[in-house]
């Protein structure tokens, strides 16, 4: 089955630790995205990548980093510089950045203690 | 300004009732796309529809229908004969061509269907 996988579903970390969230897709999509969602809120774009080895900051990139070394993978690192990291993180992909019908993974709920 | 407004924060209806979710957008572009997504309690967003700004025909898919009106900058979503499985948060989104094709999201409308 084609789709997007995010692991783990739930993640707990101590304050001050960096943590990396996984996102893998086997849809052969060029573009990938990371969003943050806080309770009762909409989606905010953290980073996006239009093609392998290229990525751009979204609206709330501070305290986050990404890499896109492979087409199918777009991991997100939440660094200790992110002041309020507890949130629900969603990864998405689209065929290309112009078409933009985005398909989403199941999300990772990160709790920083 | 590029903006999507979903004024209804939460809607609660009884099963089998019809419900309409409002979406109003602002954009300078003459060409753009509009989307609706569903987020069930599990959290994963599910794509429902993508509409090109050139196509103002209403669309129906089973119990779902969409009313796109450029004159009022609205793209409303109606669920006919609601079912408990329709309980979710619904998001409207816009992709104007001058924002590097990034989705501009509304805040979402939480729909509760009571049995």
C-alpha cells in the first residue's frame, strides 16, 4: 500500500533534548511538508521541500531543522531551542509543489516533560 | 491579504440532519485552488476535494456537496444526512499562485454528530 508513515505515534522527551521525528513516503512524491498543530488550532507550516536536497523554511521554522537526502524521507528535528515543542506534528507530501494536493501521515504527538 | 476564514468553531447536530460548513477566502490571485480536508479523532488529515478557481460548478460526492461562489469568495461544504462517522474537524484551505503554492489553512470547524 502506498502512503506516508510517521513514527512513533507518541513521543516523550525531557526538556533540553533534541528529538527527531520520522516521515517516510512511498508515493514517489517530489514535495514534502511538516506542519505543527496545537490543540484547537489549525495547521502551521514548519518546513517544506520541493525536491531532494532542497528545503525552505515555513512560517514557524525557528527551533526546528530538517534534511531531505532521499526522495522518500523528510525527518524533522525538534531542537532544544524550540520554546514550546509539545504539539501534534503532521507530515505531508504532494506529487509536486505546484499541484499541491497534499496527503498526510498519521502524525506524531510529541510531549516534552 | 491571503486568508481563509472558517467562522464556525464548532457545530453540533443530531444524526440524519444536514449541516453546512462555511469557508470564506481572500486572495489577490485570479487563479487559485481551494481544498477541504477532514481530520477525524485519529488525527490524520484526509483529502476531500480540490477545486480550481476557473470551475464554479457545484460538486456532489455521495452525501457530500460543495458550493463554490467566486462572487462571494466562498467555498461551502454540506453534509447531507449526517452520520456519527462524520464527526471530525474540517479544514478549508487555499493555494494562491503567488504564494509559492503553499496552502493557507483555515482554523477548522469541529463537527459533532450526536446519535
